[in-house]
C-alpha cells in the first residue's frame, strides 16, 4: 500500500485458457485462434477443460495442434476446493496468464493464485451474465478485455473501477489474402447459418420462419445450417418447423463440422445469416465476410454495427422481423450487381478492419506483457468466500465436504431425470442414512 509500482522486464510465460467443455461456441473458436497465434511466436498455451464430462454440451471438433488438459478433481468436492485445485494448477505453470473466458463456475480460482499468475478477464458478450462476471471477479483481474466498443462502453458505465485496466480487442480470424473468386449464378441463393442452435440469444426458430417467408415470395434458396442443438423442446420444434424445407431440399442441417469444412461452405455461399438478439462480436460473421459472404444480420448494439454498414458491407434487419429478412434476401437473389458490390464490401470491411489473427495476437501480447511487468491487481482471498460464488453454483455445493457431501449427493439424485420418482426419493433418503424399504 503506497508503494510505487515499477514495471519489470518480462521473460517467457505460459497462457492457460479454461472452458468447461469444448463445445460449439465463438469463444472456443477465439481461444483456438489465440493459442495458435501465440504458438507461432513461441508462447506456450493450453486449453484447460474444467467440466469435460458434462452431459449438457454441444461437442465441437478439436484441432490436433491444440494442447488440451483436464483439471483433476473429485466430483464430490465442494467448489472452494475445486477453485484451489485450479489455482494450484496455474501456480505450477507460473509465470502464467490465466484466461477464464466464460468459465464462470471455476473463475473464482483467480482469487487464490500466487504472485506468478495474472488473470485477464474477457467480456465476450453484451449480456448480463458477462457483466455480472466482471462485477464479481473484476477486482482480481489484472486486465479486462472487451471484444467490442459497445461492450467497452457498457463495462465502463457499470464498472468504472476497471476503466484503467480495460482494453478493447476484437476477435481475429483467418482471412484469405485475397477474396475468393465468386461466379455469377442463376440458381437458388445459397445461405449459411453457423453457430449454436439455441433459441435464447440466437433465435434459431426464426430460421424456418424465414424459409417460409422466402417460399411464399417464390425466392429459390438453399439454407445450410452448421452447428448442434441441445436435446429438448427447442431442437424438436426446430426440426418440426423445418421439416417441409428439409424434405424439399431447401434446408440442410449439417451438424458441427471442422473449421476447414466450414470455411469451404462460406466460400460456396452467397449470404451468411444471423438472427441473434444480442452478441459480443460474432466469429461466424468475421469468418464468412472474410470469404465474401454477404451478411444479412440483426441490427443489435454490440459487434455487428462495428463491422457491417447497411448497404455497404451487408444488410441489417430489426430483431425478429422475418419479412425484412425475406425482403433483403429476395433483393440479393434478383440483383447480381448488388450481390457483387456487397460481397466486395464485406471482404473489404474485415480485411481492412484489423480482424486478422495476427492483429488480435499483437494486441493481446501487449496486454500480457504489461500485466506481467506490474504487481497483481489484488492479492489475498475474499473476506467472505460467498462473495465470489457464481449464481449457478448452489449453496450446498459451497459447504465443506464433510457437511455438504450427503446433501450434494441427495440433490444430485433428485435432479437426475431417471430418479424423479418415488424410487429416486428413496435413494436420496438412503444416501442421507435414512432406512427405507
């Protein structure tokens, strides 16, 4: 306290980026791009999976050149114990940069690390969950990165105490040195959607509604959908609503694909479509525009307005306006000159906008070197460990292991669909030591 911070020279260091599971997400694509770019500069990095056995995941193909580790802990351990295990893992790799990304359940480990570890928090999306994460853990972050200018502004308004540690670094993606050649064609307009097939945020149920509106207008199209959906009502409804278009070949669900196959689909598509109600900075958008795909996307505050200028590098649509989507796509089908102009504008926007992986790595390297040369943002564990409890970690999961294990076992059993019966209640009671028949 009161001592002047003096920058120290920075030597070699390692980067550890954690994620619960390796599933379909722009954040995991960002992680792969960043670690790959750092490796080209001699910086070791790894993906650390903190909940790899989770059943609630949308698996994404893992690139062979990425180093992947699994955090070792026992499933019955409480979360404070797990956080300390992660902190020890990071301490053993010091000097180290820790990127918690959206790994909210394990990011409190940043409050337990030793002096050789620096945490760089990243606000990936313009939604309350990400801002809550920064509010709860930001005092232990040596730097905080916003992936768009809009997120940076919102974060400064919400957390002015983090302003002097903030940087704005857009995602970087692989962009060809020249726009792939596109030939004029008179067939159906080729549309691609790539991403998680979920209704909250992504509004994927708008996709078959757009297909229906295009069919009513007589606009020929083929919509290829890359990504995975969680089992349940949204996937069932999406498949049911899409069934007529799947049957006639105008909608095709391809599942999760390796990056190279996705890039090839972008190069063979005219339009990339996004129906989201909020985003950070969509990786899909940058990758597709970098191959000349025309974005027809929702007009939302974060990310998209910084890349897409209406009628210059794409077309913007109010959230949920199905007829506006159909109108813009029909215009593109009917007007090849418009299609050609917007395709050039889309490529130019990302080519000249510093959205390449090398640009992103340059900016992160400056942040990493700065935080490693300075003292940690905050040392010492929280006065009340409950203050850093993530909202989705139940109180019973925080209790000391001896006290909490029987309760956690009971809660787990009762939450398991197989045992949501009288038999499940009996099994839970037995775990608590109650004799039942």
